[in-house]
C-alpha cells in the first residue's frame, strides 16, 4: 500500500516532469533558418563586408539571432557562397522579422549603397529547420 508520503513524492515527481516537458516544448518552438547566398563572380568580398559592417547589426535590431556565418571549403563554391544560420522565436516571428528588416530605412540605404557597382547577390536559398530532441542546440 502506498503511504501518504510516497504518494506525495510520486505526485510531485509527476508535476515536475510535466513542468520540464512544457519548458522543453516552449524552448523548441524556436526555429533555425539556414540561408545560402550565391554571389556573382568577384562579389563575395563585398557581400561579406555588407554583413560584417551592417547586416548583423540590423538583424539584431529586428530580433534575428545570428548563430554563425561560413564559406564553403569546396573550391567550386568557396569564392561565391556565403552560408549562415539565424534563430527566430517561431516561424511566424521569422516572417514578421524579415518583413520589418526589408522595410527598415537603414537596411534599404545599406543595400542600395552596397550594390552601387553592381548586384552582390545572384540567388538566396532559405530552409527553416526544427532541432531534434537530441540536438545540443535548441
């Protein structure tokens, strides 16, 4: 027979488990966005400069969390590809953040100035990703 103390411990453990599970689910609502930019020949340094000098600051302003920025090691993509990951609170937040980013007068001025000598992006690819339960980053 379960005594009162054991029953209380079981109930408390169950409640704690439910709380932890709900916290994990709330945190996992965060989505990651993998973005790949393809630059015209010779324009990757200009694209990198725009990100380094301006874009990251504007991302922060619009609640877009930078996770990391990379260029491929493979020779055929090394000179024309920038890959990065952003984190957003949710997919809906990402849509809202990108809309505000695109309308930001500072971004519009930076974009125009950075392309004064020709466009620096040929193609952008975006993939939204959910972390798996065993992923160290959530």
